[in-house]
């Protein structure tokens, strides 16, 4: 063993990503108690992705938990034209769902200014006599980019969840984002398996986790009730098998808290089916191919969070 798995802060670029969940606009169609997530289509690929993109911390003078929320809110405005602001001096009521403001006059001009200089976002807030609604953003998860064979940037990404009473109108910037749509978690998963969209493993995992909630109010109350519990930061470990690839998460019996896996993957001559027959303590995602993932979970979540239920692709699809 080369030492405990403690990533050095300089190895990853700190980032924030925002998941927006919203109820149905009135009058709601059935199922009225469900919710949808905002998916965005980036110009660099043809698929829709849940969650808004990575936002770097440009507010270094503020505590991280505040600064990264502001960055995520600013990114929602830049990419989707959604303003998660609240009138200045009006703190949120207990258990109040979030609500987006109508876009300001001259949306395109403001967005261009903010893109050139992020400080213009706070000027926009002052112009509207509002403040970023950081209270509406709840800690949801924290993912480190795993080691992969191909080089690339690696991120330490905090995912925030924002529950909105109804879906705001979105205005893609037509530069980084060329389309937006609202889909339920199950609809997004179905579009992934039918190859209409593509999801990286963390987003697929989070969609499966969110799919376990039947109502927006239940999801919102869950976030509020565990607000002080904290989060576990995950570094998935890639396990290469004879016939595929697994990503191992903390708690899995094959997951090793060893610093060498910060820069290396694991490998075995065994096939995926052999590994599944041998083990009992699972917290893993199996990558069968680009649009076929399975999730196996037999361990309990920490910090009063929840894990997704196991989701196994049938052999007919393999």
C-alpha cells in the first residue's frame, strides 16, 4: 500500500455543477407529484446532458460553500438564462421551494458582459436589487474525476441541487449551450439507453439516485433534513476486466483506499460475471458499452444520504 487515498488539492480543479429540479407548470398534467430536471445540449456534442456545466470559483474572497454556490448560480444564467435570485432583504421562509426570476431586459447584453467578466453578475444583481439565492442550493454530492487511460483535466466537483416550484423558461446561449429541455429522471435514463442522449457515469448514477424520489416535495424535504450531515467525496476507481470496465465507489469490497489509484486503474483477467458471482458487498457501476450501464448497490449510504437501487441491464441487451 502506498498510503491513504487523500488527493492533494492542487491535483484537481475545484468546480461546481448545478442540478435543477422543478415541478410541473400549472395546471400540472399527471403525474402531478413528479418532477423534472433541466438537461442542456452542448455545442460540442449531439446529446443532452443533465446538470449545468462546470463553474470555476471566481469569488475567492468568500468561503467556499458560498463562493461555489454563487458560481453555480452565475453559470445557470450564462448557459441557460435562468436567474436564481431573490429580492434583497427577503430571507427564504422555512422549507420554501425556490423560484427563478424573469430574465432581465437586455438578456443577451448582460450575458455577454458576465461572460467577459464574472463580476458583472453581481452588478446585474445590484441592478435588479436582488441577491443570489444561495439558500436554494443544497449539497448533493462531490465527485473527483477518476484516473482514465487518456489524459485530460480532472475536477473536484461539488454538485448542488435546486428544487424549484415550477420550471423557469430557459434561454440557451447558443454558444456553449444550443438547447435545453426538462425531463423526468426516468425519461432521461430511457433516452440514454435508446441512444438519444449520452450520460457520463456520474450523471447516470445521480439520475438513478434522483429517480428514487417520487415527488418534488419529498426530494426538497430530504435535502433540508440532511443539510447539516455533510458529504463524502468520491474518487471512482476504474477496474478493467477481460470483457469490460467497472467503476468502484467507496464501500465496495474491491474499493481500495490506496493513493496509487489516484493515478492508476485496477485490472483483472476475470470477466464481469465472475466478479459479480464472487462478491457480496457492492457499490459499483458496470460499463457494458457507451449506452449500457448497470449499477449494483448492496451497502448502506453514509451521512443520511441515499444510494440508487440496483439497476441491472438484462442479458438480452448485452
